[in-house]
């Protein structure tokens, strides 16, 4: 069984010696501000690539959290830099909210209001406020919360609609990415609104926010978690009819600990007790995606039986947290062993010790993915950075 003190040391070294320096030294756009939009899987910087809102929000969250939890002025300075660029370029001062994507020069490239992205800016700005005490950041986070509630919340059928035009008209193409189903409600967006609202409630004890955060937990319990399999259903229509046959093992394990965190932040002991068996059920369901090397494969289609056996970077990071969380809840060493196995897989197969950061994925044959980005719109220091920060904080 893994020694947790050694694990903490290794994660601290990975965070401060690899992940955080990579983004500061390799991805910072000192000429035009913010961060470069892309580096290929072969480590070729693409300085003229568009700059994603999710990328910048996640960078802000990561350095803010590192500044807060490691008490680092260096990381706070980096977070301050990210915040300044976001305030100057990503906020839509006419209609409110944040743009989806900018051109490399900072001008809007795609001005749609994807709710998933709005939630990540809340998450990041709140963490920056926690690290810095910057009231302007907290005010912007509150503003985004109110916009989500005003435009995205479905007061008739419950839940949140996916995507809007710049002036907040519901779009026909609601997809977060090309691989997603074009449905009005998704597990993924609800999970990250939950995450964002939890962080906002840490610092702003607003009654409406508390009510909506509790409602999100209830939506997972009543609509999103499959009562038979324990997995999360992924896509829904406006009436909450399930429109997907996929199980995403990474999202299962991520939700298992984020739900517990939400109840903890709310201070609702009854909900925490109610969630304990649920979160363990989700964690157990996620283990169906473990391969013989202790890694989580991406997903399974339960209708066709097809399995995506690739092991992307982010489910492995979430697995370390989720299995560790299950160990903390139960004291059962098997969960700690699974967390340790996930970390061993990351060390052996995902960390790029020559060029920095992590590879996107590992194939079933063990080949490192040099086709997909090393850094880019979706590949940010958030899942792996948060894995390190979560366990550094949890291991005393």
C-alpha cells in the first residue's frame, strides 16, 4: 500500500517542478498578453492559435489555488497576470458574460455564451478572490452567477440550458465540442456549475446561491445518476429524457468527490450522510473502467458494447482524487491502492519528463499520444494541477 507522506512529496514535486513551470515558461504570451492558445503534441508552439476562454479560466484557477494552498507570492503574481488579461479581453461589456474564444491578438473570435465556460470563470475568479482578496474578481463572479440564473436556468423543467448567442438567445447548436450530442442539457455542464457554485459559496453565503447549489445536488441524485448502474448519464433533452448510451468513467470518478465537496461547503450534514453511499456507488461504478494497468479507459457504450480503451490524461488525474476520497470516507485500503495505482500509471506513461507537462493520452498498446495537443483549448493545467493540490491539502 502506498505511503501517503511519500505520495504528497511526489505530487508537490510534480506540481512545482513540472506542471506550473511549464505554463509559466512555455505558454505565457508576453507579447500579446495572456497565454498561447496551443502547443502540439510534438511540442511545437502555435503562437497564432486562438485563445480559449476555458484555457484562460483554468490557468487562473490553477495559479490562484497554488498561491492559496502553497502560500506562494510567485504563483499569486502569475494569477494576477491571468486575471488582468481576462478582465481586459474575455468579458463582454455590452451583453455580459465571457466570450468563448479570442483570436491570438485578443479580439473576439467566437462570442457565444457557453454556460460551461461561464461556470469556469466563476470557479476561477472565486479562487482568485480567495487567494488575493480582490473584491473586483468576486463581484464579477457574482455577476456571472446572476447571468446564468437569469438566462440558463430552466424554471419550468429544472436544470440549465447549454449555450446562447452573444445577446443570450438560445442557440440551435448547443454542443460543447464536436464529439458531443446536440442536446439542451448535459451532465458535464451541470457538474461544472456545481463545482463553480460550490467555490462561490465558500466566500459568498447567498441564500439564492445556496438554494441553487442544493438543487444541483438533487438533480444529480434524481436525474443524472443512473439508479441501476451507478454511472452518470451524459445527455438529456429539455424534459430530462436521457439521450445517451455512453458511460464516461472520468466524469463518474470526478463527480464522486465533487458532490461530497458541494455538501461539505453547504454545511449540510444530512445531505453529506445521504451522499456517502451514493458517492461510493459512483466510485465503484467507475472501477468498471479500470484496465489491467490500473488506469481508467475513456468510456463505454453500454448499448453497443464498444469501449474507448485510450487513457486520456484527465481521467487518470481525477481517479487519483476520487479513489483517495473513497479511502478517506471508508478507511478501506483497497481504495488507497487504486489511487496509488493511478498515480503510478501517470508517472510511467503520461508525464513528459523531457519537454514538460503530460501527454494527452496513452493508447491500449502503451503508445504515448503525440498527435493531440500538449497544451490547448482543452489541455490545461487544471485536472493534473488540481490533483496535486487536492492531495497536498488532504494529506496531513
